[in-house]
C-alpha cells in the first residue's frame, strides 16, 4: 500500500521529479545535520556535567575542605558545590549503564589538577531511581516555595576512589532538560533552504524543461496528424537547441517522404485503374455469360483491393477536417445501403449522438465491418450507444468467430479468417485493418471478441468501434 501511495504521489514530469529529488536530498541532509548537531550538543552537555562533578570532587579529594554530608539542609551560607556523599560501597542499580567516555574525561580533569583516582565511575539515572537526588530536589522546592523551578529528568553520578582502602566520593549533578529541538530547527532550516535553493533550481529547470515540453507537444502533434507546421524555434541550452534542430530536420524529411508516398500512391491508383476500366469494357465482348461474370467479379475484386490498399496507406494523413456528425444517422445510412441490396442487416434503435469525426472515413469503417459480418456470419446486427466516456458502434454476426489467439493478428493487413483467398468469401484481408486504422485516426480503437452461448460455444463475432466524444 505504501508503495502504491508513493507511486501515485511521485511527480510524472521531469521538472517535478528533479524538484522532488532535490527536496528529498535536502530533507535527508537536514536530518543528518540535525542528528549530528544534537549529538554534538549532547556531548558538550555531558562534558560540562562531568567538569562540574570534577570541580565538586576536587576540593574534597585534595583535602582542601571538609565534606558536607549528603542530605543535610540547603542553606544560603553553605556552598552547594561541597554537597557530596561518602560511601563504602557504591550504590549501583541493575539498570545503571556506565559512561566510558565520561569516566575518561573525569580522570583527565582530575589528573590535570593533580588528583589520580584509583577508580572513576560516571553514569546517569532517572531522578525517581535516585533517593538522594529526589531528596535534594524536595529540599530545593521547599526553599524556593512558590517559585519552583522545572525538575530535571535525570541525574549524573560521578564517583571516585583514591585507593583500595578509601571510601567512594560521590557527586550528583542534575541533568537539565534538553533545550535543543531538532524538529523545529530542521523545519526552519529546510524551509529557508527550500525557499532559496529549490526556488533557484525551479527557475533553472523551468528554462530546461519548457523547450522539452514544447518539443514533446510538437512530436505528439506530428505523430497524430503527420503534418509539419514549420520548424520549431530552437531555444534553451546548446544541447536542447541541437536536439530541436535535429528534430526539425527529421520532421521535414518524414513529411517529404509522406508527401512523396501520397503522390506515388495516387499515380499507382491512376495507372492501375485505367487498364482495369479498359478490361471491364473489353469483357463485354465475351459471349459466355458465366465466363464474363467471373471476369467482371475478378476485376471488381481487384478494384476493391486496390481501393483498400490506397485507403489504408492514406488513412494516417486525412485531408478532410473533422465535423460534428450525427453518428446514429450515419450508421443508419450504412445499414440502409445494405438493406436496399437485400442483405440481412438489423439496426437497433438508439439516441442521437453527435460526435466530431470524418464521415467519409468512418462510413468506410462501418461498411467494412458490416460486410465482414455478412461475408462470414450471414447476418449483421448494428447498435450505437454511449460507453466508457465515449460512444460505441457494435456490429455482431452469427458466424464461426475467430480463434482467441488469432484475434489480434486478424487486425493486421492481409490476414483473413478464411483459409483460402479463392473461396467464395473473397477479399484480401484488409477490411479489419482499415477499420482499426480509421478508429485510431479518430482517437478511438477497434475491439474484436467472440459471442458465446450459455455453454461457452462460439456463436458469432462482435466488432466494436469505440470513439471519444470530443
């Protein structure tokens, strides 16, 4: 779940991802900095506490002053630094953990002052676990009265023994509450750095990504329309300028090749259709009616195939613009054409749906799918309805369907479901490919699927053209 949430929140754009990476890097750097600062401050505080304990132990250890017993009342005439405890056995608790660094620092301070302890122990414990510290705080609060100070949470014990026969000298130093707030410090520093660093980086990234965004929009437009609208102005750093110049050159070359292809296809269509028309005239002299009919059917099949090939080659660069069209009426016109020829085509009643499209092309796609249904399924049923944020044109037949592994391949050019092109069905296997190309030309898609009965047996094919409403 966390991975899915991170995936949804992670920016998709290059600029957003770079800014997010910089922000996370700054946050990590600030977290590390805050941790180091807190550790350094804690070390300084502990060192100061050890020095305070050492200064309290020194006068007694050197015999300069007399020991004031621990637990005696606090008075203003007695120096608080002389309040030490002398014990034969150090009162260690099972939960106590010795501070080796503090012990080394305590030895060093004492040695600098001419005192060489046999043993030195430094540890911290909670106030509630130390009876002497609790009693001292109670005395302090009684002396202060209503002006009570905040109670510390821990106490440091520093104990030394000068030799094996000497008792332990114990000094207690209250550990003040930590005044360092790494969360607030980190937040303040991070906000300041974000305002300065991320702001500057955002300006730089904006200058870098703006040309990339314009180039992306241009490539998407060219991929969708295959129309070059003139060269894109180079901008940005030299690397991006070179990329834009290279794209302009490539786009011009592709556009020139597409124009040359259209000219060549037009010439091919003209050069092939002319002799076919002449053949259609010449076969009228054939006396055998059956032979003449077969020759005419062959010529018509060649003409249809040629038209499909030329249409498939030109579908990517339509010359006519889209116009608002009543899709239900358009499909009804196609159905009427087949009905006039006596074909079993049934159109379901539907609401009026206006869609921006190229009527000539879409009519060709629907006609191909209906012809395919009649050729293989002997009947076709058409319906138009809103679906999935768009509109669907559904053509269902009662034929043998298509094997599931072959459904995707059947939408490729020159792929036919019938095993023989010379069968009575005819055709060159371009109908589905052309219908798919026309649907994609309008930003939609062509879906094929088998119809099944309650037993799971295939009882027909369903071809669906889905188109967006805008």
